[in-house]
C-alpha cells in the first residue's frame, strides 16, 4: 500500500471545511473530479468510508468526522515543521 499523500489529506480537510467538492477543488487549483479521486484513494488507504456523497451534497460519516481531527493535526504539524526549517 502506498503511503497516504499529504495532498489527499489536505483535500479531505478542505472538503470537510467547505462542505463542497467544487469549493475544495477551487482552493486547491484542481478539478472536482481530482478531489473525488483523492478522497476515494484516502478512503481505500484508511479502510473506511469518510464521506457520504451524492450528486447534490456531501457529509462526513462518523468515521470521517473522527478522522478530520487527526487529519488537521497532521497538516498543522507539517506546517510547524516547515516554519522551523
């Protein structure tokens, strides 16, 4: 299994914060299809469904809500690390 990519985690966090695949995609400069693929890959890697998606809405699963806190901590730690280099 390939290691989880930081961009996939960032896409998940932005999707959760914005509540929109399109808004997350715009913030990352990617297509909404690319964001969807990132979320799919992340879900496969963690072995659980993180987001309930339909053509008109998305919402985090209970597992996704729990994972969000960890994902945000990972991004925060990476930012702290960058600031100290």
